[in-house]
């Protein structure tokens, strides 16, 4: 893997960690948190490697978390907080 993908992941993670505490009280903050969470997860996925088994396991863990996060940000009544 290239160093560029590692750098993108590091920057996305740093932005997520710094901005999450401040976006809780802002209108539309939940949507921005969801976008940043998705960006961190996808950039982390690109850092993993190219082995098929690793990528399949990562997808199995990534997709439910990202989908539940988006469902929660769009319609809070559909997803219980224990799922997120």
C-alpha cells in the first residue's frame, strides 16, 4: 500500500477526533459526524491491504456500521441507540 493512503487515513481520523466534540450542539452536526465517520471507515478500508479474506472480513464489519450510522442520522426512530 502506498503512503498516501496511510496519510489520508491519518488526516481523516484526526479531523474526526477533533471535530466530533464540537459538532454535538450544532444544527446538522449529526449529519457531519456521519459523513466524517464514513470517510474514516472508507479510508481505513483502503489501508488494509489486498488479501481477499482480509477485505471480505473488513467489508462484513464496515457495511453494517456505516449503514446503521446513516439510518440513524436520517431517521432516528428506525434504529435503536444500542445498534449504533
